[in-house]
């Protein structure tokens, strides 16, 4: 079997403040791209975070429609993201370097009469000069109405965004050599082609990483690498809740440690249970007076963290991943075709919320 090694760079960002200009943010991102390709071996794919081009504006109640729209990139079938004036310099640099990127942003889709607003990410090929895949965040956290408490950490994604509704894996050409194609002469049975075609990627955004449904959807498509960017608050009692039976509320330090633990747990467990690598990238540090966790990391198909960030600032975390290492889990413990029992899973699609069994007499 040919080598299936790909070098990824996770481009962690420090905070983007409300008063930071787009130009200053793009300059930092271009510097991270340059750093990623100047290392040895150079990165082939650079993964950025959720809403990378701006501050995490859903933490603010923004009643002014014009101000709110200033955070979005307006797209249409004839006007893709790489032509949006706010971010075109970033994609021009990606094309100049000839690399691939995952990057998250606020999308305003304008195909119809009324724009649709999403928390989105694209996989963009600088080599091919086009978007290969787009993902729209499915699991939007938070609330629609802002919390009334003074100083509360807001999470208004349900107010500003529409839910995505698809987990579509996709193949990326040109990253590894000697891959099997649909036109390969005497191609074997399709199941014998698993792990031999162009690499299979999937995308998630932030809160999606906590929900196993998306990961399993990608597992069922043979995904070898999941890419995920996030902005995760380190302290938000109104959002994360508190244990009513604890003697006292968690301190800020304790809360951050717990959020960090749950972040790591979500990434390692789901990578293991779907026998895939994952590249997970934070926006970190104190943004607009609100702390964000870091924890940028690359996880292997056995659930081990193989590279991770050391700061809460702009930082490149790199690893060369051999996608052949996905095969053991996909053909043994998590051979889904042999071991899954569809007849037992009906409840998973029949019910969204919790219904306890009837009370006993």
C-alpha cells in the first residue's frame, strides 16, 4: 500500500478583540500560514478555528442590524468566500502558498431573496483555487434571548445563526500519491477500496464535537480525519450550569479545568470510537474580557493526543499523520458493518428530548 502520510498544522489563534481590525487579524493568520509552510516537513493542510476572522460576536447582544451584518461574509453561487472583500487577502495568500485550509467564519448565504446566516467552515484548496467542501454548524448552543444578569457571558448563536443539517464527508485530491480512482483499471470490489482512495475528511464546529451523532455519521462514511475549530468559554455559569449538590460553586480556575477536561474527553473518545484522526483548533485567551480555553490538539485513532498547544496565543501545532493507522480500528473493534445493530437504535431517531420511563406504582 502506498504511503498515506499528510502533514497538518493546527493554527491556534489568540484572542480577537472587538476593536481589532480585520486587517490585523488577517495579518496574524497569514503569519501563521507562513510559519506552517516554513517548518520541516511543511504543512499541506492548515486548520484554523471557528469564526476565525472576527471576535466571537455571539457573546454580545447586537440589536443594530448593520453592525451585526458587518461580522458576516456574504456569499452566493457566483460569489464564493474567496472573493469576499473582507477576507480575500487571506485566500489569496493561501493560493500563493499552494496549500489547503479549513477556516471558520460567519456566512450570509444570499442565493434567495432573504439571506440565510450560518456559523460555517470551508475546506479550501489553494492548489486547486476553490472550495472543496462547506460545513454549517449543526448543534447551536446557548439561548435566543440574552441573559438579564449584569456581566453574564452571553451565547446567542441561536439568535444569529440557522442550524446546519448535514455531515458530509469528502475526498481531497493531491495530498497523497498513488491513490485509487474511480477510473482505475480492474478496480476491486468497493469495500476492498477502503483506505486506498484519496483521503476522506469531515468537518465539525465547536459544540458539534460534544455530540457523538456527527462523529458517527463521519465514521459511517469512512472518514480518516475530522477537522474542528472552536471558541469555548472557560467560565460561564449561566451556560454550563452548576451542580446543585456541590458545597460551593466552582471557582474560575476550577471551571476552566473542567471545561478543558470535557473538551479533551470529547475529542479523544470520539476519535477512538470512529477510528479517525482529529485536528482540533482553539481561539484562546481573554477575548473582550471573557476567558477562552486553549487546548488545540491533534488526536490519533486510538484516542491519544499526539501534539498539543503550549500557550493561549497564536501558535502552530503540527504533526504528520499516517492515515493507514485508521485501518486497525475500522476493521477490528469498530468494524461498523459487522457490529452495529440497527434494529436496536430506533429510539435515536424517534426522540430528541428526554422522556423517562413511567413512574412506578
